[in-house]
């Protein structure tokens, strides 16, 4: 072979070597792609398994499904596989009083009202632990007015799920009355503040220690029935029973109480229900020696209904309550010479709440947010009847008519922005100041 053929031989060797290397690299790349695809599939399976273990809903419909008489957000623990569940909600507002009342200049205030964590654990499909831990007013330190927030266990219970129609629940239990006491996340009610009727006559959020049963039957019926500790009558006031809640805090259990609730809902937007509570409140003198020989009992009854159709929602409620032994209790809580206040023998009130979402009309049926003007009228008679005590009469300031006009928007179904105008009228000489409130809430 001639010397001038050698370069071609070298070139041929280089080309063959490159082709060989490229073939090897191509095979290696193909093998690497297969390995990567396999690893991606394994990773996706592990993420899905982790989602199930942590009970993370894949859709908002799963997240916002009410179960076993609890609110949709508080029901997360009932879904998914056994293990830990985490949720919660929060709300804050700014408020401005529009008038000066009794020489007091109208104030501008704000409050991170509450942050709540739901912690649950699903031991099995039959045994559930569920809790709500509330942090009120952002801190337990004192503010400018000398008031501090608090940390409370709003509820904490064990649920033993036996059958659809019968289950057993025990612990620190939410009293199943009205709308708000069990459905109290800010995305589920209108306004920055809960209806006054469901803060006074039904003292939401109301929880006591006890046990009972709950279940569903028929076509849309749900019931709850508990035996719990009675209230502390020594803490009743001229406004009613609210301060008598024991909240699971080393309770006096000399007196017990019973509460039962029945609700019916259908898929068409109707909801009707009612509940009744009856219990002792003197605690055989355990909370005050002066109550040892005094018999004090109290009762509450309420009816509620809701109608939804497309963008329209209407809520209504009527509630009444009574305190037997209010005459003697008045002399103990408000001794003669120290006060002219009266413990009420009877209270009653009602409200109607109407809302309409304008977003589909203004922005089309596919609007990704809501824009809902609403109005609520409340009529409260917190001293509807009072005991006959010389020198004392009912407090006209506790006969209230409250008009709230609001606008709310949900940019996401778990986030809400709220604007309210509140006007309160009473039979007293001076009415409370009208107020504007701007706030927001969320649930997760």
C-alpha cells in the first residue's frame, strides 16, 4: 500500500471509532431514559402514598365535605387512610365606630380575632380523635386596654364509629345547637362577627364534657344526643348564661344536662333543624356555698332553617331560653345594695339573613369568585321576663334590634373578604354607636 493511503486508513479508523462510541452512548442514553421513567413512576407512587398517609385531599370537594355532624373543615380527619390530619381557620378585622357615645370618642380598632388549628388522628376506620385548639386575640399578653387573649381547647373528642345510624362520641363536645356552634368557620357565615343571637341565647362557641350518640338515618336526617356537665349558675349574668360555660376546665359535675338535635337536609338546598337543652346549674353549692339550698335549672330551645337556590341564600332562626330559680340567683349574684341588675327568667330572639351572589350576573357564569351583598336583621330580648325584685326593672339596653348590611367576596371558596355596616337600636335612651367593620377569614 502506498504511503498516501495511510491518511485514509487513519480517517477510516477514526470514523469507525466515533460510530462505535456513538452507538454505545445512544444505548446508554436509552437505558438512562428507561431508568429515569421508572424512577419517576416510583416517585409518583410514593407521593400518592404520602398524600394518603397525611390525609391531604386531592380536590376541594373532598376538602369541603361535612361528616358526622361536624363542619366540612373539621371533618378532614374522617377521610383518607389512618394517620394524622391537620386543618384550621383564622379571621381578623378592623372596626370604626361612627359616633361618640356618652362622651366617649368613637374608636378605630383592629383585632386578629382568632387562629384555630384542627389536629386529628385516625387510629382506624372505626376510631377517630379530633380536636380544635383556638388562639384568641393573637397573644395572651395584655393590650392597651389591659386585656389579653387566650388559648383554649374548643373541642377534643374520641369518636367510635359503629354504623351510619349509631355512633358514640365522648370528650369535650360542641353543643349541637343552631348553625354557628358546629359550623363556626368564617367562610360559613356572613359578617365579621357571628349573629348576636348565637352568641347570647346560644352561647357559641359552647362546649362541655360528656358523651353521647350521633348518626344519620332515612333520607337526609341526622341526630345528635349528649349528656354533659351542667352550667355554672354562679357565673350567670343579666345578659344570660354565656359566662356559665365551663369549657372542660376542671368542671363541676354535680349537675348534668342533656341536649338533643335533629336536622334534615336535601341536595336541593333545603335545611331544617331544631334542638333542645335542659340542665341543672346550681351544682349543689360546689361553685358557691350560697347555692347549696337553691335549685337552679336552665333550658334553651331553637329552630333553624336555610334555603339555597342558585345565587340566593336565606337563613332564619328562632331561639328562646329560661332560667328557673332566677329570683334567688339574682340575690346571690347581684346582692341587694351592690347592684340593680336582674338575672333573666326568660330570653327570646330571632334573625333573618338574606344574601345574593351577583358575580354570575355581572361577570358571567364562569366567574372564579363571588360578590355577595347581604343583610341580616336580629331582634333580641335578653330580658324578656325578669324576676320581681323590689327596686329593680328590666334593662332596656338589652332589648336590641340589630341591622347588619354587608358585602363579601370569596376569591377562593376557602378565603373570604368581608365589609359590614352595623346599626343597633335599643329601648334605652342612648344606642350603641353604628360601626363599620372590614375583615377577612380563611379555612384550610
